């Protein structure tokens, strides 16, 4: 009973605070030539993962990812010079989970990605699985279309919104697999 109430409260809070309107609080130009974190999203309005160009909210654990911002000012999460590099890191992590750790279902992947001590793994796994029409406990499909949908679902769950165009996400995924 307590878990159901907490889940309902969390869902209500999420629905009440998510900005669904296109372009709300974030810039629309994704490519830029200057190093460092993007400045068009540094208004304080965008979620932390979007401001950091790290839409998967990957924690800084010392991996020398491609495209890291020259200055890492966030004490917990990586900051990338451009969103495509943060999306690449997200997709590369998912690829490693599948190929190295044998994690195939949304539940197994999300249990590692967003541990239960600070996340509702069940809800998160259901959202990711639903993005590809799968059961949270069955293997997720691993093709280009499904990868795009999975990455978009993770970005939305991590940030409360998914502001990136499909071509940018597809480019990040492509970079992760080449």
C-alpha cells in the first residue's frame, strides 16, 4: 500500500512539473563551435542533464569519454561539450551493458543504470520497455529504431523532457556503435 501511494505521488509530481511544450526553457541550436558546456541551455530552467549535455545523467566516475567539456564543474555528473557526445556516452553505456554484462531486459538495464536506492526502477523499466512495445522483463530489441526509442525514453525519464531531434540522437547512437 505504501509503495503504491509513493508511486502515485511520484507520478503526480512528475506530471505536474514536466514541461511538454516544444522548446520550453531550452535552446534549439544543437551544434556549436565553442568548447565547454552549451550556453543556450545554461539558463537554470533546463534540467541538469540537459544543461550538462549529459541527458543520461552519467555519473563522473573517471571514464575519459569523447567530447568531455574542458571544465567539469558539476560535482557529480559528467559535462560534455555538446549533446551529441552525451548521447554517444549514453548509447555506448547501453551497448556495454548488453555486450559485456549480458543485460538484455529493460528491468536489468535500468536496475544498473538507475539503482533502486534513489530511483523507482520498476516504473523506469516500464517506461523504457513501453517505448519499444516490450515487457520490462523480456529482452529488448537491438536494432537502430529500437535503440533510438530506448535512448529517447531514458532521456525523457532522466530529465522530465526529451528535447532533442531524432537526427541528433541517431548521430550519437551511430558514434557509439562505430
